[in-house]
């Protein structure tokens, strides 16, 4: 298990101005024209939106795609924010972008997924941010690499930035799913465990890739207790110049925000708290039993490994593994357990069993025991 990382981070409410509800960042994927930015801002101002977002410089996959209106759009963004009492934010990808965003008094910036994936680029941004106090939000890298995400946060923090937040926008895995990017909520949970005090915003637009899925992803983020949402909203999303399928109208954003159920981390209901404590005690008891059973299983795996080594038999037995999976999946179905959930558990068990047996195979006399002891200490 990775160690907890201690970072000095300014509480979200201190730089966002929002402390009684989730932070809401909304606006078009791209600033296309001044009229478009102003109109969208005017419509968003009717709803509880805190920051107006718009991409000024867009990192597009192909050079023929619209890659943003460029430097001029910063003026549109700032004017729209001023006229409609909205703070402003945009994406930066190099030191020049940072300099221009600061010069135009943009209120916050974010580092995009492609940039987060490149430590050289993140370091350039961190160096440009040194000595400033502008809030910085760091999107997860495109691929599911938690270390890169944390590394980018740490680089910006090391430059002296304390108003920090993370943005979860999902991950590209190559798998066919209904989402544009797989949410992989487990990585978000792990980020929160490792950097306990960093605010985390969810980007349901990039997770979903479709406007009809934005609400569901947003609600899931609220169920997990995330701190806010950054959503692509456009006055005319059907005719947007980029990412049209995932943008929603400001009116639809208002409907989503009104419908969202924002969860609390605790309750004042004494009966609920007592019942919850009792159920948690039951979970603790069952977990202790599970660990004892797993320990017994691994002792048997160790005996099998010793026997295989003595008889010069391979650790991997494909037919046996297939038979185990089929039997356990059938038992899981009978118990009403999710197939993927149980398969994931047994995949981990099988991987650890092979690792132990491989260590036994590679050991000589007392060396095998030493290896096993070392593995237990890991």
C-alpha cells in the first residue's frame, strides 16, 4: 500500500469562495467567438455556477481540427466573467500560456490530461507558476497512471502553489464501454487516500462523452463525496466547434444541478449512527474472518509450491485455473454475487499464489524460506 503524502494545501473554500455546496465550473469546451462566450456566460449566470471555463488553446489530435481561438480569447473570457460576476479559468500547456493567463487576470488555471502525462511539460508550468498564488487544478493523465497524476500535483506544489485541486476526467484504456473515458473510480478513491486534503473535482463531460450520461456521472461523483464539477456547457452545443456530443446547454446544466443529491460525510441522526456503527462492527468481524481464511489458503498454496518444486512441475496449471474460475463463478452466481467482482478477487488471489510459488521455485534450501518471509513483510 502506498504511503500517505502530506502536502500543505489551501482549503477549497479559501480560494473558490464556496463552502456550503460543491464547486461548479462550467462553460464551453472552446472559446469560439466573443459572442458565443458572452452568450454562454449570460445564460450560466442564472444558475449556481462559480467559475466560467473555456478552452483558449486546444490540444487537438489532428491539426485540421479547431485548436482554439488563441490569445485573443482570453479577453473574451475575462470580459464575460466580469460582466456576469463569474470567476474565470482556462487550460494552460506551456509557460507562455501561464504568462498570458496571469497578464489577463484569469482567476484559476488547469493542467490538461495530455500535459499531466509529461513531467517535462508539468515542470515547465511549475517553474512559470513559481511565486504566484493563482489556483491550479490538475487533470488526471490520459492513461490510468496514479503516480503521474500525483507527480504532477507534487511538482506544482513544490513550486509554491498551495491553492491546488485535482480533476478526475476518466482514463483511456482501449476498452469498449458506454463512456468516452472509463471512470475508474478506484483511482480517485486511492488519490483521496494518499493526499487526504486535496479537493477533487469531477469532469463528467469527458468521462461520459455524451450529454445524456452527464447527470449520472455527476451524481456518482457526489455519492463519493467529491468537491465539485467541471462541466462543458455551450449556448448552442449541437453546433459547437469541438466536442459537440458531450456539451450541454446552460438550461440543462441548471436542471442537473437542481436534481443532484449532494451527500454529507456524516449525519446528526443518532439512530442512524448507532445502526451504522453496529453494521461496521459486523464488517470488521467478517473481514477478520476473511483474512484468516486467506492466510490459511496461502499456507496451502505454499505447500503445493514446495511439492511442485520437489517434483519439477510448473507453477502455472492452466486447466486447474480454468476449473477454479468456472466453479467459483458458478458459486458466485448462486449467491447473487457480481461476476466481475468475484473474478477480480480471484485474479488477485491467483497472481499472488503464482508469485509465492515462483519465489519457492527460485529458492535453494533456506533461501526459499527467506524469500517467503520477505514477501510477508512487504
